[in-house]
């Protein structure tokens, strides 16, 4: 047969085929519509030839079929599709009304691209399907019985995805009867056929079905269920049937979704907490540290730079213990080891080195975790310094209160001693004056007794100086001049083995103090320094202007802020231990051997400086020497010194004939005073207390010229009050006070009240006689 003859006979051949044939050109217009299709669809070929296929068969132009046609024309791909045609392709039915089942093959016409035409072949497989159903119904009765009672849904599908068997559980799952499901296409009960394709690919020839696949099912009422599908191929069935076991996992999926949302919420919270932790890590003013068990730093937060000056790069990989103060390292290592051993939280404090020097006190809270130490440290340096300052202030307050109490005690003791010494010295002096000139032995014994009594008087004066009850005679002084004038005295006192150096500041401010008492204080310090340098050494005396500010006062609560002139006395001696330093100003406290010191030298210095409105500070360490700093208030303005004439300055007779009223509660002292004054020629009246004295003054015949009274009197009225009342009665009355303990009645801050005349006990015959005469002669 020639080629033209063959072409002329081709339409007849195509029309004679027992299947449908459609040929499309490149523009997808129908060029062949065979007789089988005309009969099956009722559409004649002349009605469709030359028309676009999408106009005649809209479903064929779209979806999977359209994609297959495009693939055949453009790429030469062949496709085999199987579907229930009444659902998506052609309304083909038998005369009985049953739906026909077809296979659709799509392939290009030609050997190589570009392809100009595509062939669509539609084959009726309805009879084959019905035969398979009959055979299955006959041979699978036992299988059906098992499947019908299975709790899970079971579907058997052919190679085209058409349901061949459905058990009752499947019907219940999808809302159909099991009979309604048979013959249904997968697309009618599942949304996502791509998921079913995965099942189909994985079923294999007798292979393990593998893990189940979850698909979205479509129930009869259009509601959605979630189905877990497992599939296996029938290896003994030439039809390629696949059995799928379906389980409704909607409830489980809902639970999983709830768990997923909870996990998502948890993850979000974890993320938020992580972000919050990171913010805290970055923004915290406390330092944070992560380190291994061996102390190697793994991470630090930025606060290390702010607080201690260290960058994170400098610390990571370094040992944390290298930053800890050497004194704190052993206890810190012990705490950390115990924390890891016991798996407990540890709280401890260390001094951590700053990058540019110095240490900060850090209070740590640390926990162990997976072989690492996680710690947060807070800078408590200021708190510790404040606490230390408070403790020092409390110690200073307690010490000050103790010194004040001891001062009152010693002052009272000194008062009683002075009264006793007045009696002893006074009567020894009387005895000495009345001894025959040839009684040498008695005179020598008397003088020895007077020497011992005078020494006792010096001790009581030191007690009074400590208790700040001695009357002072302050004057405006240039301390440089005073110290220069003491050089010879100091040299003689200290000896040749002690080198003396004075460093006197220029432009030194003036002060107002008692020069005699200041000299005594400096001499006492020099003597103490000498005793601390038995093998010789160096004593340095310096002067300087100084200002004590608020910071200094905060650390030394017994000082007062202001301008001062400071005298520094420094030795190179043995120094003092801390426990000695705490008690150094206490009266009678001494580290010297018995008989080598009274323990009153430094207490006298302390009392004198405090009474002068100043402040004394002592620095010392064992084997490092001692420095004593005396701060005396700066004198502002000019103050003329009060000059009291000395015995040598008084002219005229010390005796007289005036009337003197002696008021003294101590009978022995009063008797001695009365005897002296009468011996001098004065008319003397005497009284035991203020009330008796006022009664004497109230008598018209009592023409009293001078009131000589003790400051401390019994009966509730002191000597000052007596003098005030007496002068009110007799305005011309002159007053001389005496005391062994100058209370605040007539002495304030070391200075006698204005116009007050005072002679301190114990006084001598000459001192009393000239003092009385001087007052009466004014």
C-alpha cells in the first residue's frame, strides 16, 4: 500500500477502533473525533472538528488533563490517566444508566519535537472493573468478614484510585454507606491527592508500606476529617489492587494542634525569657560570670567594664581566681568547691582586682550548673566602707564615752587628793617655817616630805588635765616660735642618742592655747618617743596649716570640721600594737615597767588638746614608729592675753588688816587657810557652807573686804552662786575662788569666766598671801 493510499484509509481505521480517539493540533483544536466517541458522547465529528478542545471538553483543557496535553506538545511526554469520567470528563453512561470507567492515554504524534499534534486515546474498562468486582465478591468473602468487623476503615483501590471495597468503618468515617463508597474516586473523599500519590509511590511491589501518611478527608456532609493512611499492594493480584487502612486522627490531631500551640506558646515564652535574660545580661549593673569548675572564665556581661574596667575579651579564657585578692583566694576556692560538691547555692564575698589597680568588694551569689559556675556579683565596697566607718564611729563614741566617764572619775579623785595635799603641803610648810635654823635633820625630813607631796600634786594636775578640768591661761601663739624656744630643753631631755629635726611651715596660722600646758604636752610626747628608742633614733617635729573636711570628720567622729594648725611629732621607735593603740590615752595605762612611768603623759596631752578645742590623732605600727598629730584651732582675729601678775611682780607688803571671809567645807583645809591669813594680820571669818557665809555677810557688823571661797560647796549652792549672792548684798566685795577641781561653774573650754580670780589647790603660803594682797590692792 502506498503512503497516499494509507493516508486515505486512516480515518476509516480510526473510526473502526473500539476506543475513543481525539487528535489535537498545536493550538489544541480538534482535528480527529472518531466514530466511537460520536456514539459514546452523542456528539458528531462535524460538530467539533476545528473547534478548541476547551470549548467542547472544558474539563479536558484544565487540571491534570490540560497539564498532560501541554506536556505532550511541548516536551513529548506521554501520560496514562484513569478516572471516573462522569465526574470530570465525559458524561458517558451505559443504557442502564451506570457510569462508564475509562483509561485515558495521552501521547505526542511524531518522533521528535516540535510536535504538531497530540493523540488522546479513551479506553472503556467498565466490563473489566465489573468482572473484578464479581470475582472479588466471590473469592474474598472471608477477607470481607474480617474487614467488615475491623475498627479501622479499610479501602481497596485499583491502580486508577477507584474504590473497589470499603468496610463499614470506612462508611462511618466518611458519612457514607460502604456501598456508596465503592466506585468512588479518590478525589471525592480526599482533598489532597498529592498526599495519596505519596502513598501510592511508597507502597512498592510487596514492599513494607513504611510510615503512615496523614491526609485531609472530605465527609459526605463536606466536613473535614484528618485520616492516617497506611497502604500495601496485593502481591497475588494481577490487577494491582491496593489496600489502605485508614484511621481517624482528627481528635489526636486536635490534641497535637493544642500541644503545638502550647509548645509554640512555650517556645515564645522561652524566647521572651531568653530575650529578657539577654537584656538583663546586657543592662544589669551587677556583674555576671559563667566559669568552668577550674575557674576559667566562659562569659562575662558588659557590667565588668563599667564596674572594674575589664573587657569581656580580656577575661574569657583567663582564670577568675587571678582577679581575686590573694588573702581572699583560699576561702573563695573552698566555697566554690563546696558549692559544686553539695550542688547548692553559695553566697560569699571577695575583693576583685580592677583593671587599673585597686580592689572592689563584691558580694557573690553563685550556683553550679552542668559543670559551670553561674554567679552574680554586686559591688558592696561603699557599703562595707560605710559600715566600717560606722563601726569606727561607734568605737570612737564608746571610747569617748569611756574617756569622759574616766575623766569625771579622775577629776573627782584629783579634787579629793588636792584637798588632802593642801593639808599636807600647807602644814609641812608651816612646820618648815617654824623649825629652828639648827634643826637640820628635821628641816631635811620636812623638805623631803614636801618634795613627795609636790610630786603628788603634779600627778593630780595631770589627772585634771586629762579630765579637762584644769584652768588654762590661753594666749595668742606662734607655734613655730614656741617650738624654736624649746629646742634646748628638748635636747637636754632626750640626750645625745636622739637626733631632733624640726620642719616648721612658713605662713603658719596663729592659735590660742596655754603656752605652758602646750610645752608640757610636747615634752611628754618627746619623753615617750625617747623611751620608745632605747638605742637612739630620730624625733621629727613638724608644723603645718590643715583643714579637716567632711570626709575626714565622717571617719573621725570626735573631730570637728574647720581650720587647724597641726603639730606632728614622729619617732622611729618600736611603735605600738593595735590593742595598745586602742587604750593609749587612758589614764594610768602604760606599757613601761613598774616605776618607769605613771601612764598619765598621753592622757594629759589628750585632755589638754580636747580642752583647748582641738583634736589629737595617733598613728603607730609595731616596729614602724609612732606619729602623734595635735590639731589646734586656728585663731581668727587678735586676742590679748590675760596677764596675771606673778609673785615677783607684786609690790608692797603681802600682809594686811582687812576682813576676809573663808568658806571651805573641808575642815583641815579651812583651818590651814584661816591660820595663814591670820598669821598675815588679816581679820578672818570662816564658814562651812554658802548658807552660813550669807548669814555672816548679812550681819551689819561684818565688814568683809574679801570672800575667799571654795568652788565646790555642800548644801546645793556652789561657790559661784555664793559669790553672786554675796556681791548682790555687798557690791564692793572682792572674791577669790579656790578649787582642786575646776568644774564648769567658773571654767568654760579651759578659760576662766570673765573677772574670775582663782587659786588652785594645793597652794603655798606665799602664793596665797601675794594673791590676796594683789586682789585687795586693786
